[in-house]
């Protein structure tokens, strides 16, 4: 910058604008850093200079013990977040934790702090390298690589080919970190029609998946005996959405949801699409419903379908919408894009088209003013979207008594009880910050007499009140999941695990 004061006012204006909008987004801006933190950071950086790729928590605690003024173990999570946000090291398992969190014994054993991010980048680069830059020793290796490029299925043969100089311990750390980053994913093991389990040592690399064609899914959704919701569109306000966000979303969905299910009397050929493709998956919701997800550009589209001849009802897609929204928010947080905002509207065409008319967006406000809305698909055909179609995603679930939905209520109640007990270990009065956040988010749904006027309150008591008021029920935990997800990602996983256990107990409509 010129030393003259000719542009002083302009420079001051620019600086104030930067401080107002940019600097506050930087890690540790205007925060004081403890000297003990800086000393421990120095010790860790010296390990990095020695060529060490990662440390576990026990090794970091050992370095800490040697300090003149060691950190209190209650500061460990906050310290690791400081290092991660400052990009001195990378500890992805720390994302989403609060400053007051303490690491569990399992986390201390399993959590890895990556000292050299280039180690991860180079290892992943070896997997996604273009074929013309890969050398092979024979036809067998060439065939292994060709199969991998065609399927995007990463197995031990491919790893032996590309990571031949990496130890088994380092390999497991690399796979674990890449999976947590959404660079690779391990789909849920399911049984196919021949009752053969899928292999558990295979990962999918989403960025290597082939681009999909809309005809693949239209062949499913266009059949007369397949019931579908209208398509819910999630659109970002900013058109510049990283492709990595969609790849990571696909990765998590492949891990969280199983393969599509079929009616007992339906020929499997009806749902011919199974293999995931770039930005496109078809997965299972429950014993009846499946869904198709397509994401591209600034938009994600979601459609539910079934071949059980079960009609679309109010709230049928609510839990799925909440779960997908939670996944998107987690990915945004993981990729430092948490500031990005999105909104919803309804459409008649499942596919995200490059020429889609973005001005035609029937949303909640429009459906409050009108019962129906005329919409056109990519081929120019007219469709009428109604408030009923909107309520399938945003309405309250049409209530069906649990006794009419499940085969064994004793097991259902046992699964529910186990879920509440496990939630109590993650969100409870003893964890003050989480508990206060939990009660604050529940205020619109429960009165202060329930949240604050009860002596020795607990997760069990609050869940009982939510159930008594009809806010949750056995197998219907959308509200509870949405709240706990914002507080602790693992708490949402507890609810997801309970829902998975309830699926085999559901009564299927014949």
C-alpha cells in the first residue's frame, strides 16, 4: 500500500468492511490464547517436523504431562478445536463438540490427530489418479484398476496396488479419516434376494461415480403401480455450491440408508436401478417407502416412492426431510460452509435440469395463498401441485396407533426404553450446556412447568411428556431427532439406531 495519505479514507473504509464481514469468520479472531496452549502446540509441531503423520490422544496427553504448566484435561477438546480451526493440525472427530465436552475412554483410544494433511491428500490422490498416470506390472493389475474405475468400489486389491508402501496401521487411519471426511463411504451391509451379505471391506468413492441419466429413475417413478410423492427441492441461495458438498452428502446417505426394498409380490425388475451414480442414489426409508435423491449445481431433489400401493399421506416424508437436512448441515459444517443458507420448494420433475425455470417455485408462502399451483416439467408438460403435496413433506404425520403398525409392542417398548437411556448419557442435567440447549429448543413444544418446574428432571421424563402430548411416538421421533442433532451428532445416531431396530417389527401392507 502507498505510504501517502492520499487514499487514507478509502483504505480505512476497506479495512472496516473486512473487519465487519471477514475477520470475524477467522479462527480465534480477537481471542486470547493461553501460553500453555502455545507450548503444547509447539511440542506437537516438533513431532510433525520429525515426520510423524498422526498422534493419538494418549500421545498428546503424554506431551502435555511434560509441560511446566500442563493443560487441564477439561481443556483438551477446546485446545484441539483451536488447533483444528487454525489448521495447525486436523482432528475431524472434534467437529460438533462443545468446549465443555470431555473425551470418553473410547475416544481417547480411537481419535487420531493428523499432523500432516498432505499425507491424506497424497493418499487420496493415489486413489483418484487418472488411468494414464498409473503404471501397471501386468494384466492382472490393469484389470483390477479397470474394475475400480468402472465401479468406484475401493477394495483391498486396489489399496494393495496404490498403497503398497503404507503399513496396515497407517492404512486403517487413512481409511478412517477419509470416511469421516466423506471422501469414501462404506454402504450398509444388506441381504439381497439370494440372502447373500454384501462384502464389508468395500468402500465407494463418490467422486469417481459415473454421471447418471434421468431415464434411469424415470423408468421407476413413471410406472402406474408405483406411488410417488411430489418432488421436494432444496435450493441454496448462493448458486456456487462445491461439488464436494454433494459428493459428501451422497457418501453419508449411502452409509445411513440401505438398499431399496420391494413388496413380497413385486418382481424385483420393477426397481431396476440400484447402483449409485454421481449425484444420484435410490435408497430405503422403511419397510414400505424408498426414496430417490438427485443433487447438482445449487439444488437437491428428493422423491419418495413405493410399490405397495400405499398412498401418500400428510407427513409421510417429514422424518426423511429432517434427516437429509441434518446431513446437509453436517456436511456444510464439515466443509466450513456453515454460513450457506437454503430454502425449500415443490416441483413436478425429479431430475435437476440445467434449463429448469428457477422462477417457478411453489413454497409454503404460495400454498398458504392458493390450494394449487401450475407447474411444468422439463418436457413442458403441465402439472398441478397442491397443498396436500406440500403437506406430505411439511405436515404432521397422519397418526396411526402404534399397535396397528408393529407386530410385537413389547419389543418396540424395549427398543424405545433403550434409546431413551442411551440419550440420557449424551444429554442430561449433568452436562449443563447441552441440557440448557436441549430445554431451550424444546420450549416451543413443551411448557416451562415441564422443562423447568420439575425437580430432578431427566431425558426420560421429558420424552414421556413429549409422548403424552403426541409430539413423539414409538418409531416417530422426527421432532426429537431434529432437536438433539443440533446439540450432539451422536445423539441423533442413537435415534437412527433405534429406528433401524424397529423396521423388522413393522407390519407391511399387503
